[in-house]
């Protein structure tokens, strides 16, 4: 059972089965407020009600989408894309959760925040969900990754049953509060990547425009198909070419190959832009660091494409 403190509005997870019938009140661990609690079957009272999903800030239809940004190959722009897509959607008025499932923990660094808890603590249940979420920007929350996720991978690997659903089980109680959940994945292919693909419905693949990436894309597509056999709602929705450089002939050629293969799923490319590589050093998104740069323009276009609304961020 989830109850909300009527004073500070924070949520608390309570195991009803361990709660004695005599307990009629609770004390909020965040603000210290004491309040009466109600249970299913209780008559209407002043008591705190079970949590209702918070309405989205954005006035339109609530998309509630879960998108993984993934490709086994390293250094193709997964984290840059996750951070700037999530931040752009938040700027556009959506409530966004960015989940970093990488042991490198770079999403927090890119956003210039140092959360005390993150995805590991949420998945191990050591810390209640509310304290694992770091509010990185207005309407943008982060579940940070980091080295401690290695322990989570071992925990998943040891499970005999439904190990692939561990992330889904951990995130489902909180993700209803967000319009978008964007999940950044680590390079490679491991139990956590599989968990991510069982959690999301959509996959966005950033592909750097070089021959090796196409090879990586084909391999990843095969692995994706093997998960789709068990998770029918999973769809490859977007292929985003990254590091596009018009001056490099190869860039244009690979872009044409991608067009032929992925047609409507292919998004306009993200150009090579040195501002994108500088922004993380200042803990800033591209919109904050260089709002007029080609990198900011390209990521705004991607936000509009993913949200399906060309009027956003204009
Ligand atoms: N379009 C771009 N133009 C210039 N530099 C970029 C661009 N996109 C990303 N970078 C830089 O390239 C490097 C790799 O990007 P990023 O960390 O996003 O890749 P990744 O796929 O997440 O890597 P990993 O697989 O290690 O997690 C970073 O230093 C980033 O700042
Ligand atoms: Mg990364």
C-alpha cells in the first residue's frame, strides 16, 4: 500500500501485512508530520488516501511512454542522447524520469548532480523510492547509475525465476507519475540490458555514422528480436544517426544505407558538434550550455520527433 503524507505530499511504501490493526496513524519520514491512515474498507475520513497518480504538467493527452536508448557498441552517443532527450522533453512541459542503468554513472555527471542514492538503492529496496529520485531540473528526475549497479547485476543473475523482470518490478510503482521514462543503457549486452528491454515498449538506437556501428546495429537488432519473441510490445521506434559530418563522405553513404533499411524509423541526424562534448564538463545540458548551437537544434528536433509535436520548444 502506498500512502501520501498530506503535509509534504511524499509517498511512503507500507507493507499492510505487517501493519497491526491497531495502527491508525503514521509519521512522515521526510517532514515528521503525523497523520491518520486509512486502509481499504475504512470509511471516508480525514485519513491519508492511497496514492493517486499525479497529473501531468503538460495539459495534453498523457503518453506515459518508456523508451530505452540502447546499442551494444560504446561511444555512439547513448548518454548524450538520453540526457538531452530527457531534458528537452522536460523543457517542453512533460514530466520525465531519466534512468541510468550504466555502471559508468555518467548521466548524473552530465546533469551536474551528485545524488546520494539511485537505481541500485531502489532495486535493492534499501532506500524508499522517493529518496532514490534526484530532481535534476524542473520536471526532470534522475535515477542515477554507478558502480554499485554491478552488485544489482549479480543479484539479478542469481535469481532462478523472472530475473528479467527485476527492473520492471522496481520501477512500476513509481513510473506512473511521469509522462516519459527514458532509460540510458550501458555498452555491451548483459542482464541489466535485458531487464531494460523487458521494461520499455520503445527502443531508440543512436548510431554513429561509421562502418563499425552498422555492424553493431545489425548485431543489436538480432538480440532485440530475441527479446521481442517474449516481449511482444517492444518496438524499435527510432534510429538516430549521430556524429554526422557532411564533410566526411562516409557519413553521407552510411546515412543513405540507414535510410534504405529503416526509412520512416530513421530520424534526422545529430551533427558532430564540439559543444555537445564540452557541455558535460560544465554539468549542463546542450540547451543550457549552447542553446544556439547545431547540437541544441538537432536535439530539439529529436524531442519534437519523439513527442510527435512540431510546435514544441519553438
Ligand atoms: N554529436 C556529437 N558531437 C560531438 N561529440 C559528441 C556527440 N555526441 C556525443 N559526443 C561525445 O562523444 C563521447 C561519447 O558520447 P556518449 O558518452 O554519449 O556515448 P555512449 O554511447 O553513452 O558511450 P558508452 O557506450 O561508453 O556509454 C562523449 O564525450 C560525448 O560528449
Ligand atoms: Mg553512455
